[in-house]
C-alpha cells in the first residue's frame, strides 16, 4: 500500500490553522475588565454631585398638607418669561428650564438662581423661601434632561434617559448590552459638554484607577464611544468561519481523506 505523502498532512494542517486565525484573534486578556483590581480598592465617593447648568430642565414638585396652598405649582401651565431677563425660563410640560442667566421662574418666588447649585441645594433653598407662604411644605427637584449616549462597540448603542442623578460609566455600558467581542476596553472615550465647555477623556476599564476618575460618574448629555479593536476589520471573515466552521472542518477532513486515497 502506498504511503500518503507527508506534505498532504502539512497542507491540511495549514488549512485548519488558516481557518481559525483568519479573523484576527481577539485575546481573552483584551476582554477582561479591571484586571488589576485588588481587594483593597480605595473608597470612592458613591454620589457625585452634579451642578445645574443653563439649559438644564428641572422637575420641581411642591407638596403640602393643604393642597390649595401649592396649587399654583400644579396648575402653572404654558411657557413663562422671566421678567428680569426676558428669556423663556419655564416649559411646564417638560419642567423648569434654566435660562441663559442660570435662573428659573417660580410662582410666588419669581426668579430663582439655579445654575452652579446641586439639586439638593436648590431644593433646600426653594423650601426655605416657600416657608414664608406655606407651612410644612416639601420640595422635590430632579433633572429631566439627564440622558447619555453610548456608541461604538456595544451590543445596543442608543441614547438612554436616566431616572436619577447617579450613573456610572460601567452602568451605562451595561445598559447598552455590554461590550462586543471587538471592543477596545482600555481607551473608552467620554465626551462631556456643559454650557460652552467641551471635554474629552479616555477611560481604561481594565485599570482600577477607573473608580477614582472624575468621569466614572456620568453627567447629563455625556457621550461614551467604544472604539473597535484592529481585529474588527476582519470581522466579516471571522463571522463567516464562526457560522460555517463545522462544515468547513468536515469538508477539510473529507478532502484530506480523499486526497490520501488518490495518492496511494
């Protein structure tokens, strides 16, 4: 019986190697987040205070034991103009818009300075001012325009509305369906614009310094962009072999066997 030439096996082996590597390998190390996190992580402030800025839209709800005393806040409809600035300072259906001077216009109180304060500070200031007119009043203030956008190598890129003022970059990526296999996890781009200032920052989710970054907690209208790995350019080829790998392997085996018979 004629022996099968050894180069036949080299050809078959080489074809299999080509099949499994043609898509550009994505290393497991590239997919691991926070690789250097130790047990002794430094404590991080769990609540990042967000300052109010012009063009922010705020929900302000006032309540009292006597509803008639706060009805003005509940029935104040239409867009009101701040008499001191002449600009739109209130959009009732959407909330109170902070005007260009950083003010909102409230029933009883008139113009109230909001820019530069946190929602907690503004809530206390409004409550203190209203206590001149209403006893046992409670005030709630929150952002209505807290939205973030996640783009790039995530499974569900989109713009997401946030119901509270506390969101981390990890939570945002989780909302977007986590990274894809081709995500570059060590250079996440955060674009932040507040008023006329635009900031760009790179975040490494594989490093524990992430937790102490000033961009760990997101702010309204932040944009997160996840860049692709270089292997992404081979994704089409790689996806083809992922879908048809079994058939290709079977055909390769059959071709090798047939070639061996022919060369006996």
